[in-house]
C-alpha cells in the first residue's frame, strides 16, 4: 500500500489548511503511534511536539492536556485522516486557499 501512495500525485498546500483538537486519555506520543501503525512517519519536531507525515499530509500534534492537530493535507484525502483518528474523540476543520472553512469533521464517541 505504501508504494501505491508514492505513485499518486497529491496536492499538499503551501500553508496550513487543517486545524483541530483531539480529546483523549492517551498521550500525544500514543496518538502519534496510531499514525505510525498505518505507515505515517513520525518524529519529534520540538521538545514537546510531534510531526506526522505521509504522502498526502504533513501534520503536527501540539499541546499538552488537549492535543491540537494542525498542518497541511491534500483536501481530497481528509477521509484517510478520519480513518486514523476513528477511535479518538476529535474535531478538525479544513480550510481553502482563502482561509474559509470548507469542511468540519468530528468524532464525539457518544
């Protein structure tokens, strides 16, 4: 599956177009490991933050108590991110080039 993704041309924007929050009892490191399990590359981007990258997105997990997620994603691949976050309580917003919200997705685990 990983090599198939490398053959597809994704359109990752030049600036951040995704912002959200992940509310979970698990740590930011454990959240990042969920990304890693499905082929994303993860690394510490600062003393406290974690970068998660794949062919269609470059995201960062920041914050302490409430984990924030922000970064750049091919707008046509948002459902793949939802697949990674499926077991977590989250809310994310996707923006267009004019900084207008074009989609909001959430999983409240009610």
